[in-house]
């Protein structure tokens, strides 16, 4: 796994954990750390969202490259 794919996966995992905290305990860790909808909070949410799109693209690319693999 290359560095960029690992980084995007890590950020998506952090975002998923934050959503899990929101769903289970109504606790938004990002807002708790950086403030409620401050510019830094919005930047964090944007980076996590873009990471999800990037990770999806990496997964699709990897699957297309390996479509001729014989397992």
C-alpha cells in the first residue's frame, strides 16, 4: 500500500470513528477539539471527505489493474 493510499485510508478511518461517536454517544470529537464549525473544523471535515473520494479512486484503480490477475 503506497503512502498516499495509506494516508487516505487513515483519514477515512478517523472520520468513520468520529461518525461512530456521533451515532453512539452524540459526541463530535472534531468539534470538541477544534470548536463548533470553526474554520479548522470545516477544513478537517473537508480533508476527510476528500480522502474518502481519493481512497475510492485508489480502490477502483487497483481493482482495474488486477482484473487480469488469476487467483
